C-alpha cells in the first residue's frame, strides 16, 4: 500500500530516530563525543550493555568497546570494537524491538557461541 | 538460531493457536488486507511445523493478539516513530504482538516500488515477529527471517534453513514440508562470495 498521489510530502517526518549515530562514525576507545550516551542507550536496550545506575555518559569506555565487539560478532561484521562505518550503518537500520541478548544469557545463535569458544 | 532464556514454547498439547487482530488497532490498512497478510505470514511457520493457526474475531478467545500502537503503549517498550524499531513480540505463552503504527507499512504489492524510502513490508515483519511468538530469538544468519534488521523497501518472507531447524527443534517438523528454497544468487554475488 502506497500513499496516493497528491498528498503532501511526508518524507521529512519519516526521519530515522538513530540517524544521529552517523556523526559517531570513527569513534573508538578513549574518545569522548557528544551522542555516545545515546548510543550506549541503544546498546543497553538491545542487551549489549547493562542498564546504567543513572544516565550514561559520552565516554567511549572499555565496556562500550566490548559491547560493540559483541554486536559486531552478532551481525557478521569485523569485530574491531570501534564504531566503523559498517557498524554505524547497521545500527541505523530499522529493526525488531526485541533484544538480541536477554538477561545476558541468550545470544544470537551458534555462530557467536562458536566464536566465543 | 537462538531461543529465549529457558527455551519457552507453547505446550505440546496445543497444536492449534488462535490469533486476533485487535479492534482498537491504529492503522488505516483495511481489515481484509490485514487478515490476508497475517494469514500468509502464519502459514509460512505452519508449513514447516506441526502447528496450525486460525484467526478469531475475539481477542478474549485468542492465544495471540496483534495490534498497531504508537509511542508508549503500556508494555514498557515504547515505539519511536518511523523507522527505528518496527515491532516487537513476546515469548511463549504471552502472545502479544505489537507493530509501530507510525511506520509506512506496505501490506501487499511490491514494496520495492513504494513511493516512500521508508516503506516497510508488513508481511516480512510479521513473519519475523511470529518467530518470537513461537519461541525463537534472534539469529546471526543474515538470510534468516530471525535476523534482527530489515532494509526498508525490501521483502523477506521465506524461512531460511536456520529458521526451520530452530523451529522444528521446538515443535517437530511437518512431514509434508518441502524444505527451504535456497535464495537466488546472481553470478556476481557468487563471484564476490568466492
């Protein structure tokens, strides 16, 4: 079903809520960049980081590096632990709201378990 | 493939599951189209398993309820407007399946020809979420239905071998299931993979 011709252009309203991640491409361990806290929220939402006691900060810390490496494993990306362009692009993709890792015990299948072993 | 913690599934005695499209659902897609799209999505899982699915008009009679919602809709998993998260579903035997009403859903027709870049194929998302309703978690296999992301303006509705092995381990296989059709691969892709 597509919108009929003649309706006002609603493309501006269809903005990706994760488009700001694009500005974080190239970030790595030790960086401090505005917006990293939001990306930590994303990683926490999908099970890669535990929920913070208060608010996340904008530091690219060791926990974030580990979380990104796990994310890269899960999505078949090179596990650099850095926010390279391919990782950021994948994170901006529309996706299911169900977490990839639940209670730290469920991951995304045998590929990841195999690599970890 | 993966399962939710504890590998929850529907009871072995319950081979027939009823689903309802909730009346208060926030979408302009007509009811007949919704019925057709969800029936097709459920049929893809019943083809591979010993499970059967039938639509029922009453949510109180249903094992599975399907609804379109916006923003915070009371389950602690607020939707975020167009793109971002598209839908979510709960593990067995909860049965709730929620879709983000703000998406530019395409229900039938060729989604690749939709006028909006952000168009999302409803059946593709439905097939994925039904996997969660039946007990599957996410998969690392990019071609699998249970891979967590989908590209807008694309359709992905066929179960991959990874999905089939995962679901048949939970519920057993349908003896009439013909198996998965390998995705078409162009010579360029083959060369690239090599």
